[in-house]
C-alpha cells in the first residue's frame, strides 16, 4: 500500500509540474503560489472532513508552516527560469538536503545501501541538469557563446538554492505532521501561501497588481494536481521515514522528462539516458527488501 501511494504521488506531481510550467506563461511565480494555496484548500476539503485538523498550539505550529510555505515559494521562481526537464531535475536534488537534515537533526538512520541509493538519485539529477539548463531569452549567438556558461551557473545556483530550501522545509514538515497530523499542516501551509503570496504581490507589483494572473487556467489545473499529490505526500509521512519517502517521490522527474520530450520538444541524449538509468538504479536500491 505504501508504494502504491508513492506511485500516485509521482504521477500527480509529474502531471502537475508540467501543466504548471505551461501556466507560468500567463501567470507569475507569486500568483501561482497564491493559486496553489487556494486550490490546495479546495482539493483538501474531503481529506479534512475525514481527518479534522487540530488547531491547538496555533502559535507554535502556524509560524513553522508559514516558514515552510515561504521556502516553497522559491519552487515557483525556479520552475519559471529554464527548460522543464532541466529545472525539474535540478529541483529534485532536494532529497540530499532533506536526508542530511533528517539524519543530523531528526536522528533518522540509513544503511549503507540506502546512502548509495540516495547518491545515485542525486547524481542522476545532476547529470541531467548539466546537460539541460539553458539561459532564457532571445540572445545573439555571440552573447550565447560569451555569457551562456555564466548564466547556466547562475541559473543552476538559483534552482539548487530553491532545492535546498524545499529539502529542509520538507524535513521540518515531519515534526508538524507527527505532532498535529497532516490536515493541520496542510491547512496552515496553504493558508500561509495565500497570505504570504498576497503580501509579496502587493509589495512587488503595487500598481501593476493584476488579478487576471490569479485565474490562469493551466496554473489552477497544475496546482490542483500538485496539491492532490501533496496530500498523499504528507499522509505518507505517517507510514515511513522522510529520508526514504523524499528520494522515492523525487523520481517523478523521470516522468517529467518524458512529458518535456513529448509535449515541450526537449531532446534526449546519451547523458540524459545514462542519468535516468542511474536514478532507476537508486530507486531499486533504496527500497526495503
């Protein structure tokens, strides 16, 4: 049952990320975060009905979930700055930071084989990113040649920073889920996304505040799918170690790569195929058998 849940998360996240990427053409990262919060509360209503939230200790756990939500806003900025396949792969290095945090701070244990598996998964994502992060914008061939490598490094640093924020945030989510349950965390998290997103939108857009960007069709569909996977993800934390759940679910990048090839015109090469093989090997090794 646990691995069926993981498979559902992978499918929902791959579909949701791909659709959201298309939605960012008409929306903005902050607007997408607001949409995500609203769609999450709607998608989670049936789950909340059968698993009522516990709002005791509000001032202890709400600030934590707000910090987690702020970390996750970096996800939308990262997704908006490069090719879908490359950015997805780089973002999916976040299990490294989750595992390190879970082991050093939360005291979780991994056996040698599982550490090797995590290394394989991260290595595979890194190989993909090296070959597929491309600078955005219309540039001349000379500018591409002169500044392309530097821009790749800068873009890569931004996405890796976002991955680090997400990885640590996911690790911090675990204590909230254990103490207050998944429903409480999700209500706090999605509410915080709406509140923080509106504050950021008012601060940075001001007179250019555009409500139309809050009704992007693809952003709504994408975030609804992502949040449905998020509900399954948080629920799965009650049935397994975060240091195992995180690397397994991060393999949805393989499905994203296929979607990017099929619908976004991105290409495969031997390096990308080799990276996928390494990631699959990591999946097999990390399973408890």
